[in-house]
């Protein structure tokens, strides 16, 4: 059994800036989440170490073990021919979703940050899905226009204020039964309750969440996983 690399303490219950979940909850969920498939475990650990070494302030953006296992689970359930991800960062979530790809399945992942390109392409080339994971560098809205789909699994995890735009662009390219996931939609719990300070993204997401909940184009359930994950099943 894996060992917890952290000592539980009440102090650890308060997340520090940039952190999404308290350390002890994150560690407990990771302990219970199971390991990545054999093909991927070493590479994902390398991606995580690389991310912490090179992006110390942005490392919290990486999905992490627990959410990564959930992405892998969705992918295994759907066996997608085509996965779309908006927001690659260092490639962690893309590699998790790759685990469930159909035998000839492909994954397209989009990021505007050209500094990520060589590292992510290297990770992809050394993965079990080399040649089937495609990184597109550039603004996502422009790249999306050139990707016809149809997609079976979509993970939206980039600039929050464009989520509504991405959703509208993606839905016509999804097969019925496709699953669309949108990350960070609880925005650290600030989308509900009483707002104590101005936050444009919180206001945007709380309005978007209500419109997503009322939209008949999909069946929607919000999962309180990490920073909140919308799960939409396209009808
Ligand atoms: C939260 S990170 C993605 C994390 C990744 N999905 C994971 O779980 O490991 C968000 C990424 O979106 C990218 N991004 C932000 N705005 C973008 C845009 N307009 N077009 C493309 N990528 C964008 C950022 O460069 C960043 O790498």
C-alpha cells in the first residue's frame, strides 16, 4: 500500500495562496485514488516534478493525482476516438485522458503558451500514445475553428472568461453522448454564498453556471471535485 508522504495536522487544513485543496485532503484523496496505469505512472510523476521545478507559482494549475484519475476514468468509460482539451499546461491531464483512448484514438490539446511546447512534445513522444497526442500552440479560439471533431470527450481548463465561448464552439462538434468537463467552476467556493470582494471571474462563472444548469442541450451535474468540475453529457 502506498504511504502518505504527509503528516496530517489541523494546520494543514487551511490552503495557502494558489493551493486548491488543503494538503491533508489532497494527500488522502491521492492515497485512495489508485495509481495511474503502468504505462503512464512514471511519466506522470516526471511531468509533476517538472511542473514544480519550472512553474513554482503556477504548479497548482496541474490537475493532480485525484482529478487525473477521474479524467482517466471518464476516458476509459467512453473509449473516445477523439479527445479535445483546451488548456494543456504541462500535459498532465492530457496524458491522463490518453489512458482510455480507443485503439486508433487521438487527442488534441490546445495551449497559447509556446514556452510549454518542447517539454510537452517530449512527454507526449515518450508516452504510450506517441504520434496520437497532438499539441496545438496558439489562442484556443483560433485553433478550435480548424478542428472538426467529432469529439467524444472534452476537457475545458483554460481562460475562465472564455468558457461560454468554448462551450458554444465545441458542442456542435460533439457526438451525442459525448462528455464535456469544465474545470474550476466552483472557483474556490466563491461562486456561491456571500461575495465579500470584487472578482470578475467569480461573477462570470456564477452566471455561466446558472445558464449551464438550465440548458437542455446536455444533462449536467456539477462534481465538487477539487475546484469544481461540470460534467455535461451531450444529448
Ligand atoms: C489550468 S492550466 C491547464 C492545466 C492542465 N489542463 C492540467 O490539468 O494539467 C491552463 C492553461 O490554459 C492556457 N491558456 C489560457 N488562456 C488560453 C487561450 N486563450 N488559449 C489557449 N490556451 C490558453 C494557459 O497557458 C495554461 O497553460
